[in-house]
C-alpha cells in the first residue's frame, strides 16, 4: 500500500467516524424532542385552571397526566445528564484538589 492509499483510508475513516457521531447526536436530539417535547405538551395541556380562569403554576396541583408528562420530560433529558454530572464532579474535584493543596502548603 502506498502513501496515497493510506491517506485515502485515513480520510475515509475520519469521515466515517464524523458521520457516525453526527448520526448519534441527531438520534439523541430526536429522542429529546419526542420525549421532552411530549412531556412538556402534556404538562401544559392538562394544567388545571383556577376559578377565575387563570392557569395554576406548573407542578402545583398536578393531575395524573401531568405526572406522566413530568416522567416523559425526565426521560427526554437523560441523554444530557452526563454533562450535568461532569460539571458537578469537575467542581467537586477542583474543590478537593484546592483543599489538599491548601492543607499541604498551610494557610499563609
């Protein structure tokens, strides 16, 4: 195999990996839109009205269908939960590292 053939193969592998990642992210976005969007629609549609005709605040006096909507909303947000956990753990790690460094160096 020559140099040009290797470059072609690496280029094809790179394009394939990029296309696979993009397809995965599009599937995750579609999953989010279907589940979280459906849950939000159920939350809004089955929201109770006060006697004066105004809507009650969401998540107050919930109906059974609103509970289903809330569960669907949580399920729709699951693909993005890792970013929340990563952010929290990064902050915890930074605080722990700072605490260890301060305890070693002493308070000056």
